[in-house]
């Protein structure tokens, strides 16, 4: 035990390593699939597990928390061919609960581990080694973006040591080609966690293929290297891990997405995105300024979308919501004005435009709209004049018409005689009818009673 | 053509005479012509009453001629087959053909195994009769159960031969066989009683054997769920995988062979999804397996230790939905109780932020006042733990606390809310408020800043709602009494609707009793409400 070294990051002696056979070369990078042989024993020497007995090497993803902490720490320090004894304190193994039935509570475990080798993590769908990942900084949590999720990433692409692109980009997974993001990066991103930074080695079939890229000066059949950071992504609705702050982050994504759709003229989709923003941010007094700002811009943009979609009624609602958040929003009044005008309410509209001019006297667009309003109002007045001009004549006419109609409606006494005459309406039931409530005697012996 | 016809006639003749030896000899001599007559001879063989003779001849076919051709023919006939005896005979021949396939022909192997699995899937499942523990033993006498056990038991040698054949290969062939062996643990076997107790069911013994086979191929059960990605022949059946986890982790079948390096938290996260899968089914046995699986996993985790980040996985959402469904709706009291206990323990496994997030989100998916009330009470217990600590988690104070309270203290229709429908939630929420007001005099949680708002949106409307509801119920009681006073003891004409259910079937005195119990509930609520208002004024 002379050469035991404490390799726990905290230096608390939780993971001790004693090298038995030296290895050579690099240490396995995070995220790769490591193949090992191991034998695990308790301190009293009882063997509880051994891959050697199973005659199958054990494989696991390094640094992903799938194995006990001592292993993620210990194996990362070993080289290919190295064999070492890892002594793992309970806090780095199975803790106070143990792992029944073989490992009792609070056990210190000894593993005799030998590194057989490792493969860079292959993310290509066909497992052809086309996309290899080497994690530089592990991401947070467990979620990864799924197909169609909106992501914000930083890309740094290099070929032969020359950086050919270095940019921030937002796109929906699956639509990366619109932002000139190569397939390899898109496929790999589905396995990225929040905040992860990784190096990707991408073969041509997942990059620029046999054609290469003129824009980036990439020759045909080139293997590229990328350093990709996943800064943010849209999580699934079912995810429960978001607190209020993270929801604001998510809302921002939807706003971006909405703006993008808006710019490309897809107003329906943009509306959906802005509505999602509203569903993520709660409008509360304790809401942060950032959240309020999001709410304001989303409502403003929603109003504009609705105007474009000719849904002026909703546009008025959204603009009003925006005004409730910021009673000094020029845009909100202007847009509500536009919508009201379209709804044929120039009177209300003109008040809104007046408010805009009140807030910003030099707003020429509002001035123009004001003119339109005045014109509309005049037209309306004209029209009303026309309508009401012959009002009395018309009323007189309709009145006579009505009288005629009324006359027609009056019952023709002669022809209705005998049908439901007064005496048919109600009468005391006869004894027979009382006993047989389902049978009604017509003009039977019973006495009729007036209603 | 002529020759084929003669060959066919000759075979038919031998079969009719039960002359196996000559038939097999004939087949060996006419290897090349077999393919022409397969489509006719296989169905013919299956019509015979003496199935043993047919079996030997079928096996001879599978051993002598092109395995792929026999395979395709058998797949077609198995697909059409409805009799277990004939199916098993064909499986015998199928096995011979599968073992003779060239190693690379994985697709053919997959098709053959898929035919067998499809036959199993077609079997009717046993009725879910909801037996109590000591009655479960009766299931072994059920004819459907007997049939499933018989079929699966009869197929054991089939799968075992395949496993022996491929366990020393590397690569995809092993994976394909593994996936199909695993499928046997799915439908229909998973719907049988698999636990071992005083007695061990036949199904349990079969499933143990299957687990053994799986372990011969791969003892790392955590690697199995990942097999789907590497090779697209066959699929990893979710129900079967969950049942495997139950058998290994809860029932300890072969557990000693499982690699003991996996982290308990990782095992937990994987198992939550699997348990949720088991909860999806109505069958009492499948649900039982889910409850036992999650129980053994929860046993391994310290309370207050899990990170909120685990909630990234949507499976927690599915899990809670499915578990609470069992707690509320299961007909078996043991299940409801066990579920409730596990639910509480599950919630307490998380660290404060996780607890806050789960409770907050649960309020969005739960829709039964009983379970909502219980959850609110759990939150109160969590609060108690928090307030005992020197440094309070920010997730149990101020805006985070208010956010949760907003969801607890809610009258969906203001004054007109049906208080009986919400009773459990209301009582629990008022209890929580009372606790906070009494316990947190120093306002470390910020509760006192929230009470003003709460008064307007909750406490005052509640007061009005109580008056309204009470008047409503008292009127109903009066109506019912008047009616019964008139001597009309039979059906009463007043219908009572509580929580959306009409109580028409009840006799009048029962209705009155029920209405009185509602009045008692109002008393409880009012009492709590008064106490809170008093405390606030103090």
C-alpha cells in the first residue's frame, strides 16, 4: 500500500489508487466508451463481482454518472493497459444504503481494474464512426434537445488547423441546412446536454461530402473538426426541471423562434411561438424586468402578427395586453389603432393614434393614420347621412308593411273553429281516465273545465 | 412438374401410413425438388391427426433443404396457425432451419423469431380479476393462464437451443437472439403472477429460466436498453425489459451476476421509466411488479439526496401520473396503500429544489382532490423539515413559496366553487397556511407578505362559498325530509349531484346522511378558516 495515491478531487481520501501495471499513452477522454476488466472485493476480501469471471469485459460511458463516482474519477486517470487497485470510500460508491444483496451499507470497496481500451463516442446513426465526440466540458443535467427543438449553439469549424467558421447560430434541429449547419453537427447535437462543449470529428459523409464547400474553401471528401457549445435549447414540455428563471430562458428561445418565423412571413407559426412565450412567463408583480420585457415584446409582436393575419380582434386584445404592461408603449397604441381601424372603429382608433402622437409628436406614420381616420370618419358620417336621410320615409314604409303583416297573422276564426275550442282545453278526468291515466277519452262523459 | 407431383403423392402416401423412415429417406433423395412442393406439403402435414409423424417429416425438411425456403414457408404457416399443438410442431422445424441459416442472414433469423413472437402476442390475456393476496394462487388454475404457461414452457427448449448456439459469437447475431428471448418476458407472460411466495407459479419458473438465458448472453441488464440503437432487427420490448428489471432487482433472480459498479442514482433514473411502463397496464400482476421494482430502488436512495436535474427526464412526469392513478383508482387496497407510501418516499428523495419543482408541477397534472390534498400535506411536512434547518432553501421561501401556494390555494369558480369536490385540497391547504402562520412568526418564508393577496383571492371567497354551499346543502336536506315526511319512502324526486356524480340510487336516509357529512366537512373548513383569520388578526 506504499504507492496509494488519493485521487479524489476534494482530497478527502475517498478514492485511492495504487498502480499495479503501468499503462501507456493518453487517458480516456470524457464521454468515451471504456472497456475494462475488473474484480470487486469488500475489505474483508469477499469478492462480490468480477467481469473476469463472466469472461466478458465491462463497457461503460466515462464521466456520465452511470457508474459509481469512484469509477468515473478513477478510470479517467488511467491509461491504456494500466492495471490499478481503486479503493473507494462509501460516499464514492454505494453509501449508507449499500447495494443489496452483495454490498452491505457503508462499505469501502476495492476494485482491481484494468483498462483494455476505449472508443471515441460514435454518434453517427449508422455507427460507421462518421461522427466522433470528445467532451471538453460536460453539460448539465440529463436532457438533450430532441428533433425539432430550437437550439442556440456556438460553432467553431476547423479544417487542417485553419478555422473556417466561428459563429453563434440559432436554428431548429432538422432545419440546420437553412443556417448552413452541416448534418454531422446537427446529429451530434441531439446527444448534447445543456452547456456542453465538445470536439467533434466529422467525416465527409456528414459534412460537405464529395463536393466540398466553395464558400469555406473546403476541398472534396474532407474530414472536419468542430468545437461545438450548446448554449441553450428548447426543452420538452414534460420536463419538470425548470424553475422560474429557466422558464424565462426558455421563453427567450421561443421569442427568437417567433421572430425568425415572422421575418420569413410565417405569421401563423410566429403567433404560436409568441403565445408559448406568454405561457412560460407569469405576469406577476414579482416578475423580473426581463420577464416583463419579454411579455411586452411578445404581446406587441403578437398584435402585429394578428394584423398580418387579418385577425384584428385578437390584435386589439394583444395590443391592450401590451398597454397594460407598459402604458407608454408607442407601438402598442399604434398597433391597436391599426387593428381598430381595420375593424371599422375609426373613432376609437383615432384616440389611440392621438396617444401615439402624444408620446412621440414626430411620429409621421401615426400622423398619416390620423388622416386616414379622419377621412374614414367623414366617410362614415356621409354614409350615415345617406342611411338616415330618408329615415322617416323608410320608417313609414316599414310601418305600413308591418301593419299588413300583422293583419295577415290574425287568426281566421271561421276556419279554426272546432280545433282546440275553449271546451277542449281542460276538464276533470272521468273515473275511467283516473284509473287508466294513459287513456284520454275524446268528448267523453267528463265535465269540461275552463282554464 | 410431373416428377414433383409424384414426389408429393409419395410423401402423402407415407404420411398416411405413418411411415416416417421411408418418407425421410425419400426427402433425402429428392433434396432438389423439395422447394417445389413445400407450399403444398406443409399445410397437408398439419392436417394429420398423428402429429408426431408430421413433426419428424417437417424436421427432415428443415434439415435437408434450403433453410431459407423452409423458413419462409413456416413463417407463413405459423402466421395462419391457430392451434397450439401445430404451432409447437412448426417451431421444432423452425428451430432446425434457424440453426442452419448462414450466420450473416440476420434478417431471416429475425423474421423467423418474429413469427414465433407474433403467435404469442395473439394469445388472449387472462382476465384482470383483482384477487387479494391469498386468492392469487387461484390464477394457476385459470385456463388462459395454463395455456400461456404451457406454451412458454414448451418454447423454452427452442430459445435455449438458440442461446446455446450463439452465446459464444460476438456481434449482432447474439444481440438479435437476445432481443427475442427478452420478448418472451413481455406480453403475455408478464401478465401472469411472477412473484415467488409460499408457492411458486409455473410462470415464475419459466421466467427464471428466461432470465438465466438472457444472462448467458449478457449479464449487464443496463446495457440491454441501449441495444436498440446498434442493430435494427427486432426491438427491445419495454414491458419485457421492465419485467426483467423487476425479476432481477426486486425478486433477486440472478442478481449476483449483475455488474456491481452502476451508480444507485443512475439505476433509479432508469427504473423510474420502467416502473412507469409497468403502471400503464391494468393487470394487477403487472402493476404489482412495477410497485415492487420502484420500492427496491427507492430503498437504495438516501432521502434528500437527488438533484432536481433528474427531473429533466419526462419519465418523472409519466411516473407520477401513473403512480397516482394506481393510488386513487386501484381496486386493491394493498396496492393503494403501497403506492401512497412509495409516492411519499419518492417525493422526499429529492433535494429542496427538486421537491419544490415536483410539487409545483404535480399540481398541474393531478386531478383528484384526495391525492392533491395528500400532496399538499407532504409539502407541509417538507416545510417542517426546512424550517428546522438553519439555512432555509430559497425554494421554500418568497416567490417560490408563493408560486406553490398559488396552485394550492385556488378556488376555480371563486365563491361558486363546489367545496365538497375540493374538500381534501382545501383542508390540506388551510392546514398548511395555519402551520406557516404559527410556525413562521419571524416571516423568514415571507408568508406574511403573501397573506394580503391570499385574503382577496382565497380566504374571503372561501367564506362566501361556505355560506352558499351550506345553504344549498341545508335546503337539500329540508327537501328530502319534507318528501320523506309525506310518506313517499320509495324513489325520491330530488336528485343530488356531488362532484359531478348523481346520487340517485341512494335511498333517502342515505342521502340525508351523506348531506350531513358534507355539512360536517364545511364545519371543518370553517373552523380552520376562522383559526387562520384569528391568527392573522393577532
